[in-house]
C-alpha cells in the first residue's frame, strides 16, 4: 500500500482566500515531494547568490576584465531566473 503525502499551502489574499493542495504518491513521488517542500529554500539560495554577485559588481575592487565577467554573469543569472526571484 502506498502512502499519500499532501503538501498544503494557504494564502490569505484580501478579500478572497486561495488554497492550493498538492498530492504525492509516496515512495514513487518522493523526489518531487522533497523538491516541492524545499522550493522556498532553493529560491532563497538563488536570491543569495544573485545578491552576492551584485555586491561584487557594485562594491568589489576588481580589474576591468573581472568586473566585466561578473557583470555579465549577473545579467545572465537574471535572465535565467527571470521573474522567479520577484515572487
């Protein structure tokens, strides 16, 4: 018999309340379940990396070539993550 695990998140948006429920069939969906539970941590890690690169571009004491590489990396990182980090 398979276990069913439910990840549930409630969002209070005035004046309507929205609820989302995801259902996972464990152990078959264990990877997806773990990924879903850790999504906020992954987002925070990406945001931290983006801010670290930004701070190096803005405040780092680098030669012109290194500054250009960091700046390009920051721009590419922003293009890859898109609006993901804005949520």
